[in-house]
C-alpha cells in the first residue's frame, strides 16, 4: 500500500493513517512528525530546518523532500507507506513525483478525505486538551469527562484558540484556497479518489482498504 492522504483539518487523515499503518506494518509519514524527529535528534537536516523555524520562516520544500527521501529508505516504508497531509502544494507534488520515479515507486491512490464544513467545525471546536499532559478529548464523544478534567492527571481541560469555531472556519477557508490547485493536479492525473469521511467509524477505514483491492497483508 502506497498512498497519499489529503484533506482539511479534522478530516481524520492521521487517525486512519495510524490504523492502516498498524494493520499493514507500513510507514505512516507525517511531515510534522519528521520535522520534530530531526529537530529533536539534532540531525543535519534538523539543524537546517530549525534555523528556518526559529526565524518564523517556512521550511523549504527541498529540505522536506530530503526528509521524505530518507524516511522512504527505512524498512517499514519499503513495505509501503501513507503520506499524511503531504504534499501541500503543486511544487511539492512535482518534487515528490520525481523522487518516487527515481525509486521506481508507483502510488496506489491519492485519497481525499471529503467532509462538509459544518461537520469539521463541530469536530474541531469540540476538542479539548489537557495543558499538563496533552491528552485530547472531544465534548461530543461519550467518553468525555463530565467534570471537564483530564482522566490521566486530573488537570482542567481547555479549548485551544485555534479550535474556536470562528478560527476553525478561517482555517478551513485557507485550506480550501491553498489546496485547490493541488487537488486539480492529482485529479487531472486521474489519481485522486474521494472517500466520505463524515463518519468517524471504521467505515472510512474499510472504504480505503477497498481502494487497495481488498488485500489484507496483516497476516
């Protein structure tokens, strides 16, 4: 399985990527995770990226692509991978295509997590985090603590500023404007497939597995 997951904030890309990576024993590749790994471990790429991050600048595409290149050479990625939220621009997509061709890798699909705006606003604005241990909850879930305190450490839960409804709507607007060319890029190549991600059930997972031909390599 070699796929790219695209979709707006709150669509569930990361959740499903983790499940599928575990199911198939493949790599879940997130640019955020890669950046944190390289910066934390002080790698050469991490030091270069940190210099940009510390000055408030975006990490250049060539650095991100180099991180992806290194990650694809790891053992789990050789068995397959899911790129979670990357690429984000047409330039990144073109650079990724060159990289994959150099490794003779063909994508199975580019999966767009399709969710309506109101569902996304409800999901994201319902999130609460523990400022002490970073545990995440959602007021709309049945397991949300009635007293509004973290089940792990007992600290009071808070809502992040960027999870407030008005901010969420702005984030979604920016996402739509910035990613429209990228979606057209993959749509024109015939690679883009949409899945209904409005449900948070395993129906989304099954829909993605079906794109892979119903294979089950977990055994």
